[in-house]
C-alpha cells in the first residue's frame, strides 16, 4: 500500500485536509461542506482566512486515522463554509389545519397525552386551568393556579420569565411553573387543591426553564422537579410526599464536598415515550450545554443517586454556550438533539440522533431547525417558514406544511398544535 500525503500507509479518510492539519496536535478546524449531505473537507484557521480572501488553498488526501483525530471532538469545529446537501423524497401529506377558537385568553396549553381524543389543558391569563375538548369545543374550569410572581429581571440571553403548563398523562394533575424563574405549583384538578409548592432555587435560575415532568410509576403519578440548581427530586403528585430523600447535594465555603456532588444546572426535562428514560437539557461551567440521559426505573426503584452519578447516566454531547435547544425522543432508545457542532458560534442547522443507553451518536443530518417532535416513523421540525417532516433513518425531507409552527405534541390524539391569536391550530400526524 502506497503512503498517503499524511505519510501513513492506510485507507483514505472521508475528508481531505489542508497540509497544516497533518502531523500536528492542532485539532481546531473549519469544515468545508461539499454539498453532499454533511460531507466536508477540513482546513486550519489560516487557510480559512485565505479562502475567504479569494485565495486557492491546497487540500490533500489523508488517512482515516488523521481525519478522525481532527473530527472526533465536537469542540474542534471552528465554523462551517458552504452549504450542506439536503435531500427530499416527497410523500403524500394531508396538510389540513383544524382551527378552533379558544374560550379564554390563553398563556399556555398542555396535552392530556393519555387521551385518544384532542383534549387539552389550558392555562388562562387569570390563572384558571381548564379542560378543553378541541372537537366538541367544551370548556370546563378545574382549578386556579396561584404561582407567585417573580421580578422579571433583565432576561438572560433573551429568555424572559414566562408561565408554563404541564399535565400528567391522565389529566388529573397539572404543574404551573415560572420558566427561567424558581417557583411553581402542582395541582390536583379533581379537588382544585395545590398538592405541592415548587421551589427550584434561585441560583442562576434565569438560565434554564423550570425542570419539571410527570411520570407514571408503580401505579402512581409522580412529578420530577428541581429543588436546587443541581438537584432533582421526585414527589407523589397526589400528596406532595418526596420519594427521593438523600443527603445534601450542595456545600458552602469551608464545608466538605458531598460524595455525590453534581456540578450541573438542570434544565428542561424530556421523558421518553414509554416512560423508561429521561433527558435533561442542562449546562455546566464555563458554560457548556451538556444534555444528559438516565434510566428512570433505576432511579426510582434502585439508586436514589442515579440522577447524580448512576451507571445509566450518560452525556449525549457538549456544546459551548448552547443549551435551551429543541430535543425530542424518537422512541425509548433514541433521542434527538438539534444543532451539529460544539459551539453556539459554529453550529450547523440539523440534528443528531443518539443512543440513549450508551450516549453514542447513531446518525446526523443537516436541515431540521426549530422545535422537534416525533412519532414512530417521522421527525417533525417547526421551522420558521412552517412544519417540515423528515425521515430520521435516511435524512430525507418528506414534506412541508407552510405557515404552521407547532409548539405542542398530543401523543394520544396524534396531533401537533399551537395557539395563534386566540385560535387553537391543530394538524393530524401521519397514521402509523
């Protein structure tokens, strides 16, 4: 076998490289997209500047090992040049949008996911929580939230304080929280009473949505909620009783560091479709967004420290200054994160699909942007121009619905929905 320009007798890698990246320890590089998917060549900062000035740069073939040395770390990408290849395979798509006027001014809505009908909880501006059947147009007020107001300080990175509504699968319980704040409530919608006052702590609470999610476990509805910046707990939604008591997870100056200390700011939580795993879109200093995932049964049944350092907890990726980004589950084994790259200033629009059990990447492709949703066969991205439908296996875009950017997914009814100027707009996903 002849020597390649990198001076190795090996198989050629998938990318060409500028000579300055060969034989050095420097891994930082710019990716020069070829227009075929995510295929790209690689060059150093100096060559990138030269190319931007109109100069021709020389790219040579390098071996698989040399290419992997440069491309294996997300943080090594300095930027992208050119345009990725986006392929289409259009499929029949019913783009009918159903529109229904809402019975009250609405701040937020949440699906009652366990219902096969399009039944939603609505949070009105005055704090009322009601059940709304989108087809029958029935509206029943069930409770009123009294979450404390919080001073709306200067929004961090544009994230203003906002009220968010969450619903349990069966619709009996709701949580109203201050995203990018510290307070919230869990309410029993049968009795109208508050079962649990939530306090996520005030330390940099303005950097993340309030961490809260409902799960069904052991025949009970449980609520996962942040109790400190670096701690999640689980409580019985009916009684507010905490089921994850453990020693402190924080410490002060001069105090010993706890054994299971977690240096991690918990963010938005995503429960997998079968309720087996949970993903957490949080961050660590300096700051770096690091979405993580762990096994819920291991946490709730076996190891109270699973959310801190349990064996099922995995980092999915890390991106400087990049969190509060769209994520979703394809199924209980695969999780999707938006953005390809390791820094918010060098992020390519697209998605990465990762194995939740190992944290390893399965595939990635350019194109999807905006809020993400999925059923068993397709990935849906609420792009600014409208909804896009993607095949998560092949990376093909299979359809679009202009001027429809959903914000919520009703799993039971198989619908995506959003509220526009007092109107609930719904689209029925493909049957599976």
